C-alpha cells in the first residue's frame, strides 16, 4: 500500500479503503506481517471475475448493432464536433 500512496500521491486512508473493498470482493488477498498489511492478487477471485465479465459481455451473444463495425453511428465524431 505504501508504494501506491507514494507513487500515486493518494491519501493512505483512501488506498486502504479501496484495497479493503478489493479484498472483500475476493480479488485480493491480505495478510499481516510485522505490523504491515501485505496484499496480493487472488488468482481464484480474478478468474471468477473474468468469468462473470465474459459471461455478461460475450461477443457471441451481442446483437449485430453492438458488434464493432455493426453500428455506423458508433465511435465516429458527429458533424460539427468541437465547435
């Protein structure tokens, strides 16, 4: 956590809170060592999250309009943009 606080310039309580949320969600593991909390990615939690995301966003289940190139209005600047 100290590295995130130092390199990103974030307040320690904010980083601690968000790491705790990720532990609670099962994406990180934590353990106490010499007065510090050590964090690591939980591979099982990460795999479960990936299955959930890919289950919701499975490209084979998307309608043709949602597929890349399937919607001519998607991802193109509108006329007069930036004015």
